[in-house]
């Protein structure tokens, strides 16, 4: 294929992946919607017994919602596969690593997040995160379209193998942060219901809040060293070669630092102060918000040295 | 009032007590966490308000746009957040808190390293996880098997003569606290390294046109900043000349005009008297010399212009730096000709690398950043340049207060438009010529001492962090009592995690299974299976 054809292919694949991911999202939404309906009909059969609202978590799941969940995961896998193809084609079209501008960060970042999620589905059974992860991926892909630029070579500042190391580490950490944040959101929702004893049919499709809390912690604990490496080791080394100083409080650097501090606070709170639960989850969400801002927001603001990565 | 004696005593003690209380507060986890978050919050404004150390020009623009707010912000240090007193205060408190916490912990750790595993609790069933089984193996065999299954833990086996039991005490996971201490120490190392770098470091920016030289002294810099402990006398005596500035752009395709290559070919002398050497500086490839590195941070065009005055004298003949306003390299520049007779002359205008005419009368624009069709467009003023008043002037700004614009015969401003090689006659005599096109390199010279300190700190810190997050300290006890008269040996096992984990019960089940397999058949391969 010629470079143009690769670029063309990458664009088509990107659009297809977005559509498939949208279907995956719909599958998960349907899963939740149906869970509600099934519950309602079961209630009708059993009669109005308001007491028994927390059956054992391992209760045999409803086959339809179960199937929808699997369809969602499969579609997410398909979307991830197409996205991988799109990113590879993009790299071939541009003859370099495919993460040199905002559009490509969006694509490659979503790809990595989906892959991280799918791996965790296999190893830890986190398919219950599917709705949030696919929905979030959809939003990022959608936003990426607005930053589209044709495939092409890099600006000179990006000619460095640190581009590969720095960005890859940061994106991988970001994928894990996303999973951690999704688990924390669900944790917050479910733990509240657990306290009030109002765990409904939809929430019952999710694991107990303690399980989600633990997953969030593990994922964030894995992401944090990666983030430290990507943004506070590889980043400054590259900055030294590219800009003549390793740390200059450029907005992107500031926000990478803030993100680091918040996640450090999260790990501290979890590891030492024993702040399991709500407060830790809130910390994690603030951390994720600061991550998003350092990854995306700062570039959109358009100030600082990193902004040419647009 | 008759205050009780005890109370008076307490108030005498108060200052010391208070200090101790303060110290305990400061070095507590909660305070450290709070300070950490406060540091994050304090860092935020600097990412929205322009910073002196980052972009001086943006600060000036901001000050002009916000005449009422700017002085207040300035007084509060918001234009240099990261060196402001309040930011430094948080940073220092955090550091004290950190050290105040690490040092005692190190002492505790040193003691823990020498300590033997603690004795078993009396009642195993109160432990978070425990189990018991019977075996035909002897107590001694049980202890041997226990050692093998526990692997690299620190282990003591103690006979309790009184109760007739033997107990095995095991502790593992010492690396966790070590990792934790290493991590926190490394944060201090990073902070110290950064402080050293900024106290003794320097950074300067300079624009050098092709063919011109630079020697590393303060007066040669366009901008210069340094740490408070840096002495400008200590600038290392290197020098270099920019032989050629290469700038290439994408000639076609969707990214037409995007930069492809910037490279400055230089000839440098590291110390006076040494033989000159050649080097290619490009982005990500600085020239690293003893005491400083030279980075290429930008480039632009510097047309060589020659001005002849009314008396026929050549009064200006030099490359003029035109500063690019954006990625299109449409650039702005100024020429000051103080020696012109009968009056001083000043020119101000633009440079277009690839000019195209936009039709009748409309100003030309540039369609490509490479120099395909270079064009200099100028307007002219005569009068007093104001250079003699001793007020420092920017070379990029023409002070027009005491000058008169020069008009053509129609009373319109006199426009000069030159391609390379072209000469234009000036009203009132004299001429201006666009001799040739040169480029300039914008270079940054910088030195940050002790740079490897923060790098080593973060790198080792991450390893420590991984250890402290992954290692799981655990205490395990095995108690065995020989059966009397041929009845089986009773074995009890209990475990306690120093950092509570929910997986413990499952893991103790695994442990029991392994333990029994080890006892049943002592070939390790099979017992593991
Ligand atoms: C950036 C990531 C950081 C992580 C992951 C981290 C992790 C930890 C952990 C795991 C502990 C206690 C371990 C235990 O008790 O078992 C701890 C204690 C502590 N950390 Fe950090 N730390 C980090 C950064 C910092 C920073 C930047 C500071 C302050 C400058 C700090 C101050 C402290 C203090 C004061 C303690 C001990 C408090 C106490 O034990 O009472 N930490 N940290």
C-alpha cells in the first residue's frame, strides 16, 4: 500500500472502531436497562416483599443481561482490534510512531486504555467496567476527530526516541488510571446504596463495593510508578535535550506534577491512613481529573512548550 | 484569682510542650498529606498566569491587559509562583515533615532488622487466619517442612519446655519498609538536587546570525537569568560561530510548510587557545561543553540590508534580525541608522519568506515558511532615534515619538519593497539595498549543576516505591505438639499481615495444603504440584 492508502485505511478504521465501540456502549446500556426490567418482573412474580433486596452477589445471573455483557465485551474487543489496526496504519502512513499530535494521542491513548481494560477483563474479570470504559473511549475518540490532522512527519522537536518512551509510559499509566477511576465511580455509587440498603437490580450487576475498592487501588498502584517514570523521569530527560532544561514549570509539567501529587496522596491515604472507601475514591477521581487535564486540557489551552504537539 | 499550682507549672512547661506538640503535628502523616495536596493546589495558578521564568513576554502582555489586577498579583508573587515565599514555605514545611518522619522510622527499621520474629500468640483462632491439622510426622519433621515451605522468611524455632510444644516464628517482607524509606529519602534527594540546580544554575538566550560568533560572557546575551549563588564571572570561557543555519520545511503534501529540520552548524572552541571544532546542533542534540550546553531553540531570517545616505556614504550594512511572529515565519524587524546624514533614519517593517501578491494594493502574504520568494517590506522615518538619551532601547522597537514618517509624492506613506539584490532609491537621497538573505539561530545556553541528583533520586525512588507497594510483610507461626503414645502430631498455623489484606485466609489455605504436601512427601517437585 502507498502512504496515502495507509492513511486512508487508518481513517476508515478509526471511524469503524468508533462505531463498534458505540455499539459496545449500547450493549452495556441495554444490559443495565434490562437488569432493571428483569428485576421488576421478578418482583411482580414474588410479590411486594420490599425486605429482600440484597440477594447473594453470586446469585445465578439473568441469562439475557449476562449475554449482553458478553456482547459488550466482545464488541469492545473488536473495536480495540480495529483501533490497533488504525494506529498501526497511521504509523506506517507517517513513517514514525503514531503518537505525535493530539489526534494521535487520542487514538493511541484510547487503544491502550481499551487493551488494558480487556487484559484486566481476562485476569480480574472486570467486565462490569465495560459501560464506563466504552463510554469514555467513545467520548475521547469523538473529541479526537475535532483535532484531526493528516498523517505526516513530525516537527523536529519530536525527533527523539524519548517520544516513544515518554508517551508510551504516560499513555499506559493513563489507561490504568481510567480503569481505576471507573471502578471508583462505581464504588461510590454502589457503596452508598449498600449503606442505605437500596442496592437495586442494576447495581447488583456490579461486584460488592469492597471488591471495586480493591481493584481501584491495585490498578492505581500499578499506574503510579509508570506515571512517575513517564512524566517525572523520561519527560524531564527529554526536556533537557529538547529545551535545555529538565524542569521549567511549563503548564504541562505543572499538571503532571499535580497529578503525581494527588495520586501520591491517594496511595498514602490508602496505605497508611487506612482511608479505604469514600475518601480514597474521591481522591482517585480528583487524580483522574488532573490526569485528564494534564493529558488533554493543557494542550487545548494552547500555552506552553508542549502545545505544538497539537 | 488563685490558680492551682499544678496549672501554673503546666503553663511554665507550655512553650516546650507546645513545640513538641507542633513537631508531632508537623511530622504526622495527616499533615504530610495535607501539605502535599496544598503544594498541588499552590502549583495551579502558575499554570494559568504567565510566569516570569517561563515566558517574560507573556507576563508583559498580561500586565498591560490587566492594569488593576496585575500589580496585586505581582505583589503576591503570582508571576513567579514557583519561587514565591508561600510556595517555598509549603515546600520547606513538607521537607521538614518528611525528614522528621523518615529519621525516626529509620531508627525503628534498623532495630526491626536486628530483632527476631516475635513469639506466637497464645490463641491462634483469634488471628486473622489460622488452621490446624494432624500428621504422622514428628515435630522435628514438621519444623523442617515448615522452614522449607516458608522459604526466605526470617525464622526461629523455639521449644517451649513448659507446654511441651515447639513453635516456629517466621517474619518476611522487610523489603517493604526499606522500599518505603528509600522512596521517601529519594524525594528529599530530588528536592535537594533541584534546589542545587536552581541556586547555582544559569540560563541565557542569544540570537546569532550566520557567520557571526558568540563568546560566553554576560554582555553577549539577549536574556540571562541565573540562580542567586551563581557568579557571572564563572561563566565558562567557550565560544562558537554559527557557520550555517539550516531550516527545511515540508515542500508538499498535506503537511506542507511544517518544519522538517532545523540545524545549526557551528565551529566552537571549548577553552581559549584550543583548536576549533565543528558540531551540528539540532533539536534534541545540544552541544554539551564543560560548564554549559548550547541548545537550538528557534530560528528565523536575517536579511542583509545596506543603507546609503544622501551624501553617498554607506551608513548601514548588516544582517537585520526579523523576529517571526508565528509558524509561517512572517517576521517583524527594525533598522536604526544613527549615522545617516543629514538626519537619522529608522525603518520598520516585515519580512515574508515566500511572498505572493494578494492583488491590487492589498498587502502581500507569505504562503510557505521556506525562503522561496523572500521579500522585505519597510516604511521609513527620519528624525531623532532617541539613542543618545541613555535610556536603553530594544533593538526590535523603533521609538517614533521624535521621528517623522516619510511620505511619497502623493502624501501616502513611502513603501519600500525589496527582493534579494534589489535597490530602492529613498526620497531625499540615498538608497537601501537587500544584499542577501541570511538566517539566524536562537540558541539557549544553560547549565544546571547536580542534574544527575534528581534523576538518580527519582529512579531509585521508583524502585523503592515498587518494593513498598508489592512486598507483603507477613508473620507466620507454626506450633506443633507431639502426640502421646503414637497418636499423631498436632500442628497449628496462624498468620498475620502487617498490612491487612483480604486474601489472607485463602493464602493460608494454600499454605496449609503446601505444608501438608511437604510433610507427606518430601520431594519438593511433587509437593508443589
Ligand atoms: C509520591 C508518592 C508517595 C508514596 C507512594 C508514599 C508512600 C508512603 C507510604 C506507603 C508510607 C507509609 C508506609 C507505612 O506506614 O506502611 C508513607 C509514609 C509517609 N510519607 Fe509518603 N509517600 C509518597 C510521597 C511522600 C511525600 C512527597 C511526602 C512529603 C514530603 C511524604 C511524607 C510521608 C510521611 C511524613 C510519612 C510517614 C508518616 C507517618 O508514618 O506518620 N510522602 N509514604
